C-alpha cells in the first residue's frame, strides 16, 4: 500500500476525540509543520515518530494549544476549537501533557508538585481563613502513585529523585486531573528498563478509557504499544499506519527518505 492510500484510509475512521485539519506552523523561515491532518480516536494509543527536527514536538504543542498555529484548525470532541486566532485553555481539563522540560520544583516535596497550581485547601478558624490541606494532598498523592504502580515517598524533595522518578512524577501530575487525552513527549528517555515496563503497563491500563499520544523515537517500544503510528518527516505527515501495517512497513525508511 502506498503512503497516500494509508493516510486517506485512516482519515475516515472512528470515534475521534481530537482532530487536526491542515495544520501549519512556522518559526521564522522554518516550516515546522506543513499541512498536517490527524485524528486521535477514543481508547487508542497513537505514536508519533520521526527523525530529529521532523516536527513531532511542534505537532504535540500545537495540538494542546501551547503553540498557536499559523493555519488550519484543531478541534476537540468537546467542542473546543484552536486555530490561528485562538489558543484556549485545554491543558489540564481536556488534555494532560508530559514533556521533557517538566517544570517540577526541586526544593518542594513530591505531593506538593503533584498539586502545584491547584492545591487542596481547607477552612481554618471557623472559615475565616483557607489554608492548604497537606494531609489530604499527601494521601491522594500516595493513592495515585500506588494505583499507577510506582513507589515513591510523597514527602521526598523532588531534587533528590532520579531523572526517571522525576519523569514518573510529571506523568502522575498530568494524570491527576484525569484528562481524557494524555500526550507524552519522549516518555521513555532516561528511564530504566524496569520503569519503562511499569510505564508501558500504566499506559496499557489508561488506554481502557483514555486516548494517548506518544512521541518517541524508540521504534521498538512504539511498535509494542501503539495502535497507530504517525510518521513525520520534515514537517509533513508521511504515513499513518495501523494494524498489520505497523509490523509490515519499514518505518525507519519512511522516517528518513
Ligand atoms: N520554539 C522554536 N523556535 C524556533 N524553531 C523551533 C522551535 N521549536 C522547534 N523549532 C524548529 O522546528 C523544527 C521541528 O522541531 P521539533 O518539533 O522540536 O522536532 P522534533 O520534536 O521532531 O525533533 C526544528 O527544525 C526545530 O529546530
Ligand atoms: Mg521533540
């Protein structure tokens, strides 16, 4: 099957939760995204692969409204539309993002990082004051990390965690509001084999009632976990593979040719 055929076949499918239509984005003279269309469906893991500089991160950040796009449109099934005029707030409620620049606060404990920017408060002095409810935040953080299968002391300062643990923490933080769509930029980098396996399991569980978009250049992981693989090359989407195509197609040569 040619690349063109597999692209158009995919565009007619399923129950979408997020859809990009003819999205372009430049940085100065550099066209980072060139007329990219893409659908993310319910309960699906979509991997975005491509060489360095192919536009993978730019695509993710455009999908979630961190970047404002130059043309085209991005639509969520909830009705939210992002275009060259609008970047509404979608982070947290509609979509959670885990990216490499994780913006954790090293000198604060794990549980405070999970609740950063949305801390739980309680009334104090008969409602005169509102103070942060650390015990509830501790408990909820503990429970959540447990459910995800990650052991981590919630009172530990984040700067004392390994790189891999920090990555897990940023995953847990993005999960906290339980957005229906999760977007992960290179989640396997810097993780040990053991933690990769736990993360793969967590993603498999999540998939039951979420949609997950993963950028990764780890083709082995991606082939194992993805229901669909979108291949980017120099800003363009060059393939959208599902089912048997994932095994059959030479993804590496699609990436670089
Ligand atoms: N904020 C930015 N400012 C200028 N150029 C950028 C910016 N972000 C990405 N680029 C450029 O856009 C292209 C695509 O980058 P990126 O989406 O990060 O690629 P990938 O994630 O596939 O490695 C690259 O040439 C990169 O240098
Ligand atoms: Mg990138």
